[in-house]
C-alpha cells in the first residue's frame, strides 16, 4: 500500500528529541511494510542558514527506507523579535501560532506534487500543527498526536506569567478548535497512550483513535547491570528547549538538588540535553557535582555511570521516550506520576514515585542503600519495555491501523 507521510521536521537522525525518535522509527517500520513516500519540512540551522551537507546526509539515509524522500527547506523566524512578530501577526488568525510556524508554500507544493505522482491510499499527517496542509489531502488520512497539544498548553498556562497566560490561553483555545476540526475528520487519530486517547475524546468525543505507544531501540539501549553503576550518581535526559523538561530541571536545581547534595549525599547529578536553562547553567557553575552536559551524540556513557535516573516532571503529555530509554538501560527510575504517564509502571515494582523534594530525597536514599532493590527494579523495568515497547511490535500495530484506515474502518 502507498503511504504519503507529511512531517514537520526531518526524521533523521533518531537522536535529538523524543518526537524525532518516534517519527524516525515509525517511518522506518512503516517503510518496511508499505511503499512510503516522505515529505519533510526542513528548518534552518541555528544560524538561520540551511546545512546542505546535513540535508544531503538525511536525504540519503531516509531513502534507504522510503520509496522517496523530499526534504523541503523552509524559513524559520529566528530570534525573539521575529518570533514575537509572528505571534503578533497570528494573533487575529483562527490558526494557532505553530500552524503559521510550520506553513510553507514550498512544502505545500511538494506535498501536492508527491500526492499527484504517487496517488497514495492513505496520508499520514504527523502533528495537528500541519492543519493548514489538510485541505490539500485528496482521500483518507490519519493524524498523529505526539501529545494532546491543547492539554499541554493548558497545563503550561497554569504556571505562566500574566502575559504568558494571555498568549498560552489564546493558543490553547485555537489548538483545541484545530483538534475539534481535524481530529474528527481523521480515519484514525494515532495517540501515544490510552491516557491521551481519553484526553482527546474530552475535546472530540467522536474521534476515532488508536494507540501506538512510544518505543525504544532495545539493542541500542542496553547497558551493563545497574549494580555496576554508581548508586550515588543521578542522570536526567531531555532537551531544555521543551518547556516540561525545563520546568522539571529548574525545579530540581532550586528545590531538590540542594537537599540531595553535600557530605554523604549524592556525588553527582548529570543533566543531558540541548539548551540548558540559565538556572541549570548557573547551578552547575557554582557546584562541580551538578553537571550540565548539554547535547551529546550518545547518552549511554552518561547513563552507564549512574544507577538512578530522575524524572521530576510536573507538566507534560504523551509518554516520555527518556523513561523508556532509562528502563531499557536498566536504571532505577525515580519519577513523578506525570513523568510516567501513559506507561504501565507500578510504584515499587518498576519505579519509585516521588512528588515533592522530600520524597525525591527519601526515594533516592532508599535506592542508593539497597542493592537488591536496585537489581529488582532494573530487571522489572527492562522486562516491561521488552514486552511492550519494541519498535518492531509497534510497527506491526501501525500496519494494522493503516490497513483499517485505508479501508475506511
């Protein structure tokens, strides 16, 4: 069956952020089972220019899987002033800020041309923010949701400044209307968890939905036993340019880390991820035991040293690939309930739950001092992801969803 996949970013390489990893692996799995044609919007590098060598590498890599791969360079409004101007221009529009952000006439032309050339049985739109391209779709389509975006914006709005609430409240309303408009038309809304299915149906009760969970590369994310790692070392993975991650680490730096560090406490906490927040950078500069590693090509050496993986997330949606990676690597997970949303883990069996700074301190101390507990949690976490979150298994499920959607079921 021919599938046309429209992506709001280039899904290669598979590292960088969770949505990228999800899309890369699902593109690869779909292409193994179908004739998949990819049209991907390619934003410029940080300096505002397009890295032609990187685009060429990505194009070559994706064409190993896809029947065709068109990467369309698009203009991004770099810098705060330009983003503010885009926000102002989009204010009276019925479309959300990010719908304008991802719109490209070149992208629309490439999508239309590829659709005309390939005549796909099904179109895959990879985010609600591609709604402006939906009128170009001729035939049936599925809509992927990396998160229920209106829910995420509503959560963010709760902790925003007065000016922030004006913006995020307005955007949450526009995105909710986008979901109501587009999700009800999709043959299937592909969600990352049953929790997100329920959230979407609170917005669009009649939405047809299927769960394709986030997954993990079980061969890549495999490390020596947790008992060989330092029980007094912590690690976190996640880019701080995504608000839920930045909020989590800022909370960790200000409220949790001071209670964990010091004589007899945690020896080191390493925060791995692009765009470290100012609070993290300042904290790391003042304390050599707090490490802001930034973006790295391979997270495994950092994770292999630490026995305990922390996830102090207070807002979010979907399921966190970093949690699945941590479980696959056999680390002991100490997380809030929000951090493990959508993942069928049980407190005390697969992870240790902590909701307050004092609870994080208590759970880290508990895990650090109990080798048998660390071994038990490590084995249970790895077994869970092997059973439910391998990409081959998820690719089979995506194939079933595509076949049903193409048949109108």
